[in-house]
């Protein structure tokens, strides 16, 4: 009975591995930085494909602006702060994913998909690629904003936040000495 209760608390079967976790703030910083690098590269490639600098800049800003206008509606559907209030202590034996793997998982599907569509647009309509690059930059800025928000919450809570992979993943807090 105790083993079952412990299994329920960690999301594992009795005798199974502890949940695989990602460092929330580091993952947000890494994906945000990668998205911004990809956005700048796509903008540069659209310029190389013949889009005027002024037009490319406006289209880039349009894409970023569209995303940042739509983002608040998405954020209000997620309950970030209430979820952070439900943090649990980091379970013993929890496996923290290497940052490289966590970044690769964070790239799917949005970053990979948007980058692929941007590459296609570069061949067909470089102006559209500039807009898509702006959207990618907006996603990068949103991730960096999230990293900043997570850093504030970690300071307030006195530890490091770790997320369980998956849509309904739980949030765990490790004391700073353990993190």
C-alpha cells in the first residue's frame, strides 16, 4: 500500500524509475535563444533571396507583432502561477534530462515545424519567410519572458523548478543546495 502511494506521488510504478524532469528555466532560455538565432538566420536568408531591407524589417516586425498580440489569449488559457503554487518536493532518484535532450524535445513541434515552413517559404515567397521569421522571433521572446518569470518564481520559492515532461506534467521544487 505504501509503495502504491509513493508510486502515485511520483507518477511511476512501484519499483519503476522516477519521472524524467527538465530544468524549467534552463529549457526556456535554451529554446528562446535557439528560436531567436533561427529567426535572425531566416531574416538574413530572406534578404539574400532579394527582399528589400526595409520591407524585410517591416514583415519581420509584422510577424512578431502578430504573435505577441495572439500570445496573451494563449497565456490566459494556461494557469501558470496557480500550477507553480502546486509544486511538490523533488522526488528522490528523479532523473533530470540533459539540457541537450530537453532542448530537442522542446523544439518539437513548433520550432521544427515553423522552421521547415520558413525554409519552404524562402524558396517560394521570401517575403513570407520574413513574416515567419518574425513569428519565430516572437516565440523566442516569449520563451525568454517565461525564463525570466520562472527565475522570479524560483527566487520566491527558494529553489529550482523542474517540470515533468508531458502536457499535464507536474512541477517539482528542489532546494537550491540540491539543484
